[in-house]
C-alpha cells in the first residue's frame, strides 16, 4: 500500500447535509538551504509582481548577513544572495520604502542598533547605515505622524540603557527621534502603531517582558504611557479580531499562559483577556490574518518549545473555533508574518527557527477553498480520501482559479471534471461517488490528462473562458461543481473520485 502523504487539513470533518468550506495546508516545504537563516519577511522587493523573501543570517563571529531570495512564482525562490552585512548579531528584518524613491528598502535590528539598507537604482542594496548604536530587539515600520512616509519603531533591550524610540522620517532619508517615556530598562519585544482610541492619530502598543502598554498620542506626537495588562513574558500582535474597525491585541505567553485576545472597547480602553488556548508551553509571536478568506481575521501561532503550528478560525461571533493542528516539528519554530507566497490569492505560512539553530525556513501553502464541499470522498489506496481544493478567485473577470488535488496515489493519472448540477452516482468499477449530474465536462483540452506527482498532489489552472462542452465557459452568477476522477486500485476497483466542490462565480 502506498503511504498517505502528509496533508494538514485545517477544517472540521464534513457532516452529511452541512457543506463547509475546506481550508488546508500543504506539508512543509524547505525554501532555503540550512544555515541559520531566520526572521523572514515576504514582500515584492524588486517590483516584478512576485513575492520575494528577505531574511537574516548570523555568522559565527556574531556578525550578520542580509539575504535576498528572488521569487520565481508559485512559491519558488532563487538561492539566497547576500546583499548586506551587519557588524552585530541581527534580530529582526522588515522591508519598507524609507526614502520616497518608490523602491523598497530594508531595516534590521541588531545587538548593536538599527541598521538600514537602501535599495539602489537598478537593483541591489547599498552598504548598511547605522541609525542607532544601542541593542535593539523590537522592530516595526508605520506612518506614525501620518505624513505619507514610513517611520521606524525601535524596541530597546533592557540592558541597553536606552529607551524605545520612534524615528520619524523626513521623506528623504533623515529622521527626528522621539523617546518613549517609561521604556528605559525594559526589553520591548513588540512595538506597533494603531489609532487605538479612534481620535484620528496613531497611538503605540508596546509589549515587554512583564507587561503591555498603550502610548496615547496627544495629537502633537506627545505620547503618554498607560498599562493595558500586566503579564509575564509574552509576545503580542495587533489587528482587528472582532470586525468593529479598531485594532485588538493577541497575546502569546513566552513561558506559559497560552494564547488570548484582548478586545479594544474604544476610547483607549481594553476588555479583560479572553482565553483562546490554555498552554504551559512557550509560544512565539501570534499571527493575525484572514487565513480562510471569509473576511474575518483568524489567529495562527507556533509553539517555540515543541514545534507545534496551529490555526484558530474566527467564528465571526466574538470567539475562535478550537485550534486546528497544522504540523508538529521536532524542534523550536517561530512564525513569520503570513504572506501569499505562491500567488494564488490566499495567505500562506512561513516558519523559521530562532537564530543560532541550523534549520530551514519552511513554507506551508494555504490550499484554501473558493467553494464548499458538496459530497465526501471514499478512501483510496493511499489510506485517505482524495481532496480537491479550488483557490484563487471566484471572479470570472479575473480568471484566476487554481485546482489542487492532494492525498492521491503517486504516479496515477486522472482528469478534472465540471458540471452545473449536483448529483450522486457510483460508476461501474469505482469505489468513489461521482457528485456531478447532467452534462459532464472534462477540463484541460488537449492537456486534460493529469499525472499525479510523487507527493500525491497535482495543480491545474482552470480556464473559465474555455470549457469543452456546450457551455463554452463560466458566466457570472452560475454555480459549478468540480471533482477529479483518477485511476486507483483499492484493491479490486479501477478508479476513484476526490471530494466535490461547488463554486458560485461572480463578475
């Protein structure tokens, strides 16, 4: 029997009569060679419309390197290219336009201060320029003074003797610095900008080893510190978790305390923490992002102590569904900001190991879904049912729909089917159910035969303008059912089917 490939389904089991959207992640893909690569930031650095990857690497001398991995499309990257160096150990990296020339630059925090790298005309980066000289751990980029330029938020280390700071950009490479009162002697892990109190200016949320603070902007860039909550070592992220238009806080305990979210109740006040997960394990920074494309921000986090990666779906009613396990690694992992690495219009996950450990940066592809499952699939010879997901866009005008099959027998062949009507029948010799009735269209034209890859998967672009049957293609307002048929032997039948997914198309 062919062993089932690892596919991490981030959804609840389909119940009869209750179609649900399927969201799932691929097995982890190492997208860099090992070598102490960490803290990646996924962004289109070179402006070609494809997401690239920036990362940092610690050298044995405690110095650091800035790495650039050019995106090739589909989540593929070129080998790391060293584009800059730091004289001290690097800690975090972010891309932002720092000098108003239309090109993305890079800022890095190190044990010797904040260093920036300006992108040069024609590509490449200039030598690193030190902006500060004290140990900096936290890093953020935001337009704090709302002048249309990107400012730098620097979180100081407790033993640096310096406060955390905001470096206000003048738009041409210079800065005016604001010290945050009350921040000396504290390790500021997170520093984020948000209009917390809804008065039209940007406030700051700062998380330390012991507590999380609000620095309220008086409208003249004077910041007054107040306590949001006192809690042991933790990481926080900021984003709208209840859909009311203001930013809330997600908190992950670094030593213990689990995962929780804190609602912004308006006017600069916050409700008591609401637990999402009780855990005695060490957690890393939580991710806030709309993973399943339903318009509500979800929570994702990694456990630093045992390598667990989980997704908590926002139920749109002020709570989060039970966490879905995405993967379990053998070592410590951290979560980078989610990004659409493969260009299929949903957010993928990037994990990495803290600097000083020789591990890869790993990509978990969000296989998502633009439709709902309308019938289940029978178990095939892999020991699992075949899964079909449709990602990208439901827009006929976009014509950017991608079909992905997983948990299929390696090396087998199949086809992608489509029809306008749901149904249920079992063709002779098949152990699966055909869930399309009426006219059945085999997609792909002369390339309609699909060969499943060694990992038990396939990917096929769906051209909505060119269907082979009488329809000719998809019209906005129509609903179509998609399903894949494939050869199988389990043990006496000759074929099987994946789950079927119905998509309602729009303009």
